[in-house]
C-alpha cells in the first residue's frame, strides 16, 4: 500500500492540522544544493513558537544506509532536526538565508522499533517547539529546538538542540581573526580508511575514520567532495561529519555487534578546520556505549556520548513500536 500524500494530524488543543508529503520544501531553506538531500516536505505554524513539520525518510540513500538491513539510520533524525531548525528560522523567524547557524548542544533518545524499515519510505511528523529564543535588534540570534518525532501515530523519539545564529559578515570577521578563513589549498589526500565492514559501512567513501594500529584513536577522514557532508562548500568540518565519526568510533569499539545508536549526547565547542589533522578518541561506556572526543591541535572541539542496542541480536525487535503517550519500547541506554 502506498503512503498517503497528505496526513491530517490531530492536536487536542489546536484541532486538526494538515501537512503533505508530495514534494520537498525549497532546498535553499534547508541549506542544501542537491534536491536528493532535502528531507522535509511541509510545515505548519501552530502559534506560540510551536510548529508541525513533515519529513520523508528514503529507504535508500548514498550516505544514510539502513542499519543491518532492518533499521533506518538514526542520524536521519539529526539531519531532520537540522533541516527543521533551518526551515523554521528562515520562514517563521525571518532569519536571512546567508546567515550562519552554529550548533552548541545536540541530544536524542530514540525507540529502536520506530526506526524499523517497513516496505517503503517513512512519513515522519515532528512536533517542534522553539524556546530560549534570543534576539538582537529584532533578529533571532539563538534558540533551543525540541522535536517529538512520530510515524503513523507512533513514537520514534525526541531530539533537542541549541544553536547560535551569526550574520555572514560577523562570521567572516570571526574566522579571519583566527587566521582560518582563507582560500583552501589543493585538498590533501585523506588517510586510508578503516575497512568498511569494521564500521558497518558498504562504501569506503562513507568511512570517516582513518586506518591505524590503535584500537581507540583514529585520524578523521575529511573528503571535500563527499555528496552529503559537503553538499555545500564549507571552511570547517560539518557537525554531521563529527557525529558520524562518533558513530563509527562506537562501532569500532564493539566489533562483535552491529550497534544501532539510540541515545546521543553531543557538545560542539569550537570549529574543526578541514586543513588540519583531527583525531577521534573513544572509550567504552557501558555495554554498547562510548565516550568520544574529536581533538585538533590539542583542543577538544566536539565531544559526547553515544549508546545503543545490538541491531543484529536475534529476537530483539518485537515488530511493533510505541504509540504516542506510551512508554518507550527500549532506549538501549540513558544519558544525562
């Protein structure tokens, strides 16, 4: 049965709101060049800094690959939240398209059953709230975004993030002050990748950890022509690439399992420059968790915790996932 082109979403205090999945939102509103990288399809303003956003997750994608051929990639949740934040900032809060968004904190808690592949693309609804909104001279400068994700009326999970917004001219001055906003030299060759199977990838170009004899420390591979990480040119390592490094480090520490990361806590402290070497450090945390830090020139730029469940464990998944308002089927681990 094909997925409906439109969904009428019931909100007890707002009545019913309709969103559709027939086409994507304009790619410029989510800072993407390729239409194939746009996930969002529609949105509605519910008032009082609350919004309903529609998204469609593809079953097949060059980077967002299914986990163990059973689950949607959990980092689709991150990209969906990222695009929702951009879309709403530009449309609901009138942030100019050329402004820069700097992530500070990111968290998610997911229900593994909600990520199951079910014979087609997933129609996702996000109940989004903006809070801790800060303005300067009438323009939005910082915010917290929280989103509850549902699929066919059932819970997928919750994600949260905080971000700052910087005008293009201010961003350029800031980067130049650090001596880092300059024309890029010819791209140096990235280190050879780890074997793709070790980090549960099918293609070497999606492996972001470099080969090394060390068990818990790897050089970060930055490939500037990667179609997802660098869909648009950037003078620094994108946040999604840093999170993928965390996910692959978690997997590399647990080679006997196929880890589905259902819990994430991440902090972005400073830029990672694409022309300088970065190393990914990891330590186990619990049965299927890891603390990970990305360090450059002795400074920790990104750090956090990621944990999950073994997607390849027989009999794990029940085949049904929680309806909205019920408790989680499992979260694998918890974080602060």
